C-alpha cells in the first residue's frame, strides 16, 4: 500500500489510486461511450462535463448504466430494444426524459447521470475518517473530491480500503500467494442454501410493535405525523408543519396505520397550512396507500419490501393528486433472515438498541459503528444496559429542511418537481438484529428533543414492560423536554452550530413506534390488529386513493382476509 495509518487525508487517498488523472465524459456522449471509458480506464465512475463550457454538470457511475440498461430490456426476449413511448415511463408515471424511444446504448449520459445539485463531495484536507463517515452516512459509493472549483478525482470505498490496508513488509508475490490463492475458485459442488421446493424459509424472530402519537402541544388533538404498524414492517413519516400559519384551525398533522404486516409513521410538513392545505392529509394518505400496497402484496405472496411499498404509496398519492408533503420511514422484518430492511426519506428514522451483554459487532450496510456506541457495562444488579448498535441515516437539503415526498398545487401534471424528492432518493438500509434488541422508530419530534443517552435511559427504565409502555414513556418524555427551556435539546445544539439562535426544546408532533425483537411464538409476540388514526381521511381523499388502487378499503380486505390466513398458516403468532 502507498499509504500508512499516519496519512489521514483525502489528498493521500487520491495519491494512492492507480492513476491520479481525472476521468471525464461529455454530457451528450452516448452511454456506450461512457461504458467503454469506464472499462478502458478501469474506473467505476466518471465526472460529466458540458462539452461546450467544460463546466462539471454531473457524475456517472456503473450503477447508473446498469439501471439504464435494465429499464430498457424487454421481458419477451431480454434483448435491448427501442421502447415505445407509452412504455417508457419514469418515477412519475409520465415520460421521463428526452431519451425515450432510444436504444439503451444511445441514451445520452446527461439523461442518467447524477446532477451536480445532488452530489456530495469531499475536499483534499478532509481526513480519511471523515471520508469513510461520509461514504457511510450518505449511502453513496462514489464521492468526488473538490478543491475550490476544480474536481481532483473520485473516492470510493475501495480507495479507502486500499489506503488503510497495511503492506506488512511482504513482497507482492507473497501477498498474492498467502491472501488470494487459498480463496480462489468456488468448488463445483457449491449450492445455494435455500429451502426445498414447496418449503418456505421461516423467520424465527418476531416483532410486536406499539405506537404513541402526541400532537404538537400548542395545537389540537392530532398532529402531522403518521405511522404504520405491523409484526413485520414498521414505518414513520413526518409532514412539513408550517402550513398551519395560514389561519386554518389545526387538528395536527400526524397519522398512523397499524396492521399485522406493515407499520408506518409519517410526519406531515406543517407549512402547508399557509396555503390552506391540511398537512395531516398527505401523511395519512401515504400510510393508507402503504396499507393498500401491503394488502396487494400479501394477496400475491410478494415480500413486504419497504422500498417497493414506499414507491407504490407515492405513486398512488400522485395519481389521486393529494397535496402536501411528508417525511417517511418504513422498517420491515426480513421474511426469513434476522435482519431489518428500511427505506427512509428525510429526518424520521430509527435506533437499534442492543443489550450490552449481547452486543455484537455485526452492523448494517453502512458498515461503521455509531459514534459513542461502545457497549456499556451491565449494572451491578444485573439489569441489562443498552448501547446504540445502529442508527438510520437522515437526509437534509439544509438544516431543518429534510428530504420529503410531496405534491404542490402548481406541480406539473407530467414530469417531476425539483422541490420534492422521489422514492428513488430514499436511503435504503439492511441491518442484522438479535433476540433482545429494542427498536425505536420515530418522527423528528422525538429525535429533536431526546438525545440517544436519554432514549437508552428510558428503555432501561421500562425493562420488563411491554412495547406500549415503552412507546408511551418515550413520547411523553419527548413532549416534556420539548417544552423545557433550561436545557438545550439536540435540535437547539444543531441550530446553534448552524448560526441559528435557538434554546431549549422544540415543540412538535411526536410519534414513536417501539418494539422488542423476540423469538417467534414467544409470549407477547402476537399479531397486531389493523388500526389507523388519528381520525379519518377526508372523503374525497379516501375515494381518490381507492380509485387509484391503494386505499384503506383494500388494506382492510387484504389484511383481514388474505394476510390473516397466510399468517395463521405460517404460525407467526
């Protein structure tokens, strides 16, 4: 390796690469040219430039090219074809880009690249630890290095690994013989470990989530948050709350949905009140539409994948022209593996807490330990203490401006709206879990007011109690701290770091979903009945969602009948 552990900057990471030259591709170049450049230069990403101005306009990765090809493969013969215009649709169910109708290889790079406004970057003076943290937190595999207005190169996880891997004083031949050769070649008898034909893999773990939903203390009886609850999938969404300033009497912007397979919370963005729009409706609609998608997937036997559910719910709200916006987080128990799968848009999220005496180094796809997450020692009396085994990543455009799904009155009938994100922007997470783990899924009303140490303290104080008591304790503690003025909340600390004068807590709607991971069939691991609230969707919104194919009626039918029967056959409870 060209690096040692004494070298800790991104500049050194770039110096350790095989080539220090910056690789570019023109924005109007066809995908085939970009693919050839990646192959010939043995690169995994290219910086995209405007050929007329030489201005950097985006970043192209191998994944972008694969997605381009996959979206234009015909199911009949799996050959690359020219798609008819009516079949070529984007995330908006509308024609996606000027490349429609083109063969995949002819699509311009500009149509599939990541534009500059969505690129995160490093600087040469950043440390290797900062580079690793950024790779983990943003979920990107390629991050450009920017020095002023000049691009110096692209950093990937492999760049970091090569730099941190010590040479050990061995020759190149010795390193290959001892490291590569013993692990080269898969035995011809290797098989995929999967159930026999007709036999389904069984999930041995179970979750029984519970929810506590508290409205903004200065509002009415409900809030902008919404949630979705079930024994295998949980989610939260956070609506943007500034809409209540428009003079409409707010009942709150939160909503929730409880069911035996999917749990969700959504936090409506409250600023929609300024335009005369109830921000609770969008969050509620997301949860109702998610329920409808879960019902459809249960009937067809498909897995409850958070990303798929999120995409279907978002599409349904767009078809129904539901106005508003929300942050959302969905978390599912893998159907057969001891894992949680999550999809998150914005600043809702979850913490995975693990008893210290069972603390394991296993982590999710982010691949780094949480800062300050070192296991704590059990108390002298034997009571288990917890540590943060995993925290989900958050997404912000700027301080207090989270990513959000949404639709505005002036949003175009066709195409996207740059003011909002799409499910394609969701942070996707897989994280291993163990029996005894505690998961706290919540909107920012909890995390803005309650630090992680305080969350752990509440979890420890509720040891031996059920999930409902834990969720209630956490939500009420968050509301108590949101009204405090003598101690700065996590939100206040971040505000001051961003030159914003704020002290004490931050009153907000609060939705907390909590559950403990247990063995399937253990006491307390029973299926959660379908429930939604607070309140009901406006009749026009409900009818719009149902006509789009993802409504509350479909959810009740699918869960009460289809999934209940399958759940009983699987003996999940």
